[in-house]
């Protein structure tokens, strides 16, 4: 597969931006000819129709070069994969919190939404937001903030679509250094939605698990951060392997 270099700087325009994503591969997306009997299949994302970003301020910089997505931002930004994903599903990618002396190299907030919808079931980016964290409270989604609050907490939440309400169970509010971000360390993040079993893994180790009596079985994925510099590689979506 050929790699393509591209870059985009966000703006305050009402319409969300798009990002070229030529070197990202998605496996097992809704709308493709997969069945549960197929272990995996691939679809190459060819152009900017596949990713949408919502950023607080124009100084946010997002680029894709040789398969590495680089997000360098002084404020909140959310990047949505434009394809609906249906469970059972496993979403996986490699991520690095960059710390090489840049102004935004803060080592903080490797955050994700998955199985996310507006409360009416539509895609989150059909109601454009401006990248501020509180604007996403009205989603129904699973969320993990790894190294949030300036790399002092890691938290799992099941959003219920109510502004101002971000439910947080005590066992899903972690602060031990072992579950926070490490500068310049590449790690593999795995998100699982398999019926009512929801799980978040880092480097193959489970950090959060949740048994949901009324699970979110379809929706959209987003990467989110604020005042940080992240690099994302090897993004893939597939049927669960276990």
C-alpha cells in the first residue's frame, strides 16, 4: 500500500474539517461485505471523506505522513472516523505521547470515544461541535481518558446522553502511575465492544472492563485530546479475536 503525506490546520468554521487518511486501514466496517464468519477484511481509506475533526482554536495542527497521524494542539480537538461501526468489534491503534520540547508536548489526554451516537442515533459529527470537552456530554458512548487532567488520572465512563452528566464509577477512576502516560513510549490501545462486554486494553493488559446490561452496539469512533502532542499509527478495526 502506498503512503501519502498530507497536512491540515483547523479553523473556526462552522462545518467540521476533513483529514486525508490515505495510509490508514480499517477492517470490518459496517456497510462492507463482512459476516461474523469472516475473521477480518480490509478497506483502505483513500481521502478526506473518512475523517472529520472538531477543534477549539485554529492553531491545532493535524497531519498524516507515511502512515503516522500527528496531532499537535494547544486546546481541545476531536477526530471522528466517518464510518459507522457495529459490534461485535475490536478497535486498535498504536499511540505515542510526544515529548521532544514542543510547546504542546505536555504528555496528557490520550482519549477515545467508541460506539458513540447522538441521542437520536445519528452520527455525532452531524451536529457539529467546536471541540470543547463539555460539548460531548450529550452523546451516548463509551469513553476513556488515559492520562487526563495533565496526566494525573485515567478514567472510563459510559455516557448516557445528558449534558453535565458524565457518570464515573469509583473503580473506573484510576491515578496510579502505572496507568498513566509515559513520554515518547509507543503503546497499543485496544477497545472492545462485544455485546454487553466492554473492555479497554493497553499493550494487551486490561485496564477497564464493564458489563453493560443495555449496551451500545453501534456507533462511531473518535480520538480526542487537549493541549498535547500525539502520534497515532496502525489504526485498525476488526471482529474480536477472543
